[in-house]
């Protein structure tokens, strides 16, 4: 409480709102990531690897629709409202009309052409009935995206933050309840349960945000509520007049964002669609291909991406920090932020390499009951430092206003992965895709760092950031093996719990060695 009071005294009201809002979004983001992780475990045990593969196949359709009707408009609403809070409600309503109109057209197109989309685009006819659920969820996503953008623009993050938790909690609770009822009735659980859960979560989030906007609208900085008025205080004569005044500026902001997100989503969707087909050309049956794809995307990748929650939260903090430092002309602060981010991304990334290479197989078997999951986790472990670097360095580039740079570099990395999908998988199987992921993330991380180096002169020490933590990780593994060979008090525990304790021991060894190395370095410098 005292710390919070001190912070509020040091920061202006606007900066304090940004600080507390970011912390709230970070906390709720962590909660939803944890809930989502255990939800994936449940799905893997109920609908199986092939079901997960089918479930992940239909999500690109939702991603493309969201990019067209919701994501970019949400950002545009947020920016426009922040620039003119007095006209915030008019801007929000205009964005909502545009978003909803587009979403209904997209939903109709999905339902009307679901057989074509499933058979000719997704290359899997079994996806056709699943697309109906996706279609209905699109307008729901458009509604709560616009409301969230309105609250972000008004510097009120509580409603969007809680909407994330409610969406995930209701989705999981509903799926658990429906699955229990189906099991008791002797009904087979299929992938339709997962897409139904997706729709239920979107509906819950929409109902919550609509109720919050209706009964608890965001207040202006002076404590009053926004009204549908122009800058002179005159009430708009009609909703059509309001729309005509605000729509051009709003869409000027939204259309470039829409184009960028659409291209990235189309490329990501092409990757998801072509992987099972490439596995077919490698010699696997359709069922085997979807099982492998489901294990990779629904089991192995969630483990690898789970620690990135920390760096996603860090990225949320970095963007406004860097933007503020740039506006102040404080290059030294930006350089320090980049160096700090590099250091801790590599520290944590190297720790994750050690954890996932040593315990990946045990995690895959104990959590998902699948040896392929363990094998993929061990291979994907080497992605960790680059994934974390891409997240943070990309956020810093965006904070410096280099959004076009990050877009071009992301597209380049996606093309590298697509090349491995189209030409590598048919010859070498799924291992080619894993290598392609590593190559693309390494390339993307290097491009981000090179671009930042051209913008800001920051310190970089390969020994301190890579070699030293890697050597300390090797030492920690040696200490762990030496200790466990003498005595393993967790040997009688279930495999997952035993593995968790072993991971904790290894992590403590590494962190203590790292802290000791830093203390020793400071002592030498002090002398």
C-alpha cells in the first residue's frame, strides 16, 4: 500500500493510470495464460491429438476475420479516443457500426461457403461443421474488441482486463460441464466441444463488456461522463451526422493496420493449412498428419510459449517506456532498456533450454501421455531465447515508431517458415518444420537487433550475456546430476510432480550461480 502511494506521488495521474493499467493487464494476462495452459491439457486428453489438429485448423479463419473486422478497428478506436476523449463515445459508436457491419458479412460468408472453405481452402472437409461456430463467434469478438478499444483509449483498463479472465474462465467451465454431461450420457466427445467452448467464451466476454459499458461507462479525467457532442458542445443532430464526422479519420488509422494484420494472418493461415498437406506428401495418412500437427501446436508449443508470458508482459511495459524516452530525446534510457531486455531474455532463454532439453520427454509423457510431445518439446527448447528476444525487441522497435520495419521483418520470417513447410516437410517430415521455426526465429531476432543497433547505440557483451549464463547452466546441470545420483527424495512421487521438483532444483542452482557471478563481478569492480 505504501509502495503504491509512493508511486502515485512520483507519477502524474496519466502516467500512474498507465502504470497501474499495465500491471493489471499483465496480471490478468498471466492468469488467462495459466488457465489456457491447463485447458490445453484437458483438451489433449479428451479430443486427442487429431482433434487438437482439427481445432487448430479452423482458427486461422477466425484470425483473418478478426483482423478484418475487429483488431485494427479496436486499435484505431483506442488511438482516436485517447486523442479526443470528449468525442470518445461518438468515435466508439462509429467504430462499432463499422466493425459489426463487417463482422456480420464475414459470418454470413463463412456459413454460406463453409463446405468450400473446408474442402478447398483448409483442405479438410471435416472442418465444415466447425466453421459455423467460428462464424457466430466473429460478431461477438467484434463487439467486445470495440468496447475494449474504447476503454483503452479512456485509460481505463479494468473492464478489458477482467473480460480476458471471464472469457477464459467461462470457456473452461462450460467445456468441463458439457464434457461431464456427455460422459455420463455415454456420448462421444469430439472436436466440436472445443469450438463450442470458443464460442461460449466469446459470448461471455461480449455480455460482460456490453453490461459494463452500459452500467459503468468510463469517466472523463474531470470525473464526468462523455457525451455525444462535438468540440463546441453542440449535440449532434443525428447519428448519421456523427458517423459522417468520425468515420473518415477512424478508418484512416484502421486501414493500414488492417492491411498489415491481414497479410500476417493470411501467411500464418497458409502455414497452418499447408503443414498437414506436406505431411501427407511425406507419406503420412490424413489422420497421422493431423495427429502430428495437433501434438506440435496443441501440446509441445504451449509448453515452450508458457514462459513467454513474462516477456509479453515486459513488452507491454516496454512500448510506452521507449516511446516516452524517445519523445524526451533520452537515448541513454532507450539504450539501457534494450541492453536490459537482451540480458534477461537470454538469461531466461538459456534456463528454458536446460529445462526443456532435460525434462521435455518427462513433461510430454506425464502431462499429455504422448512421447511425440516430449520429443518436440526437447527440439523446440532451442527456440526459447529467440522467441523471447523477438517479443521484446519487436516491442521496442514499435515503441520507436518502426512499425513498418517490424512488419516487413515478420513477413520475411514467415516466408522462411513457409519455404520449410513446402519444400522441407515433404522430404524430411515434421523435423524440417522444427528446423524452419528455429531458423526463422533466429533470423527475426537478428533482424530486430540489427535494426535497433542502427537506431540506438546500446552495449552488447557476448561473454556476459551468452557464454557466461551458458557455462553456468552447464554447471547447474552438473550439480543437479551429482545431487540426484546421491539421493532423490522425490523418486516415489508421480512423474509430473517429481519432474516439477527437479525443474525447481535445477532452476535454483542456475539462479544462485548467476547471482553469485554477478556479486563476484561487482566485488572485483569495486576493488
